[in-house]
């Protein structure tokens, strides 16, 4: 039943609902929030890309790094937007296999976000940079917690759908031919 892989979905805490609403509504809400965020982030990236100087030389490492970073963020948000739309369709149709790619992608994103947050915070403290206030760290950490909560909601609903499917398959196997006959 449990997988041998230590970073599998069995390690994500399960939720019973989204506040006083269902897990399905929580998944739909999460998908709409992420779609809105991705669209706004793509608009910001394209505006930033349009504001950069169009000429690059081979000695302009800072400009190339900036272009590379913006293009990487654009690709990341495009993939997130696509997978979130697929997850939303899977949630509405109650098809867990459509939710699985979003869970994997978001798990990787949250893990990378945690590592970047810890690395960036540690480097700022080692270098004793006083340019960031505590409020910035708190807001960044709250964003991380919000993303993790969305991941928990979707993972819980995914597991619920998988368990319901397994129960239905077990019922079909027990009843065999009599499953579809009510007479």
C-alpha cells in the first residue's frame, strides 16, 4: 500500500476540508488563485522584458543573466498555467489522473521555493545585509505556507478520489456480473 519512495504523497498531511467547505471547492479555489497569479506574473515578466535594452553584447553578462532569468520565469509560469488548467479540469470531472501532473510540478516548485528561501535568508544573514526588513521575510514565508496549504488540499482531494475509485473497483470485483443488474 505504501510506496518505498520516502518523498511520496503519503508524507503530505491530509485535510478533511477547506475551512468549512469541501475539498473539491478548495481545489477549484486554489486553481483559480494560481491561474490569476500566473497570468499576472506573465504580464509582469513581459512588461519587464519589454523594458530591457534590446541590444546585448558578449561582454554584457548581467544583461544575459537578466534575460535568461526572465525567460526561465516565463516558462515556469506557462507550465504552471497549463498544469493548473488541467488540474482544474480533473477536479471538476473528478478524474485523479488529471491532477497528478500538477501535484508533481507543485511539489517540485514548493521544494525549490523552500530551498531558495533558506539559502537566500542564510546568505543575507551571513553577509549581514540590512536591506531586507523583517516584514519581507514574513510575507515571503506566508506565501510559502499558502502554496503548501494549496498543495495539501489538492493532494488530499486526489487521495480521496483514488480511494473512492479503489472502493468502486473492489465492489465491482465482488459483485462481478450482478453489479449492473438491479432486478
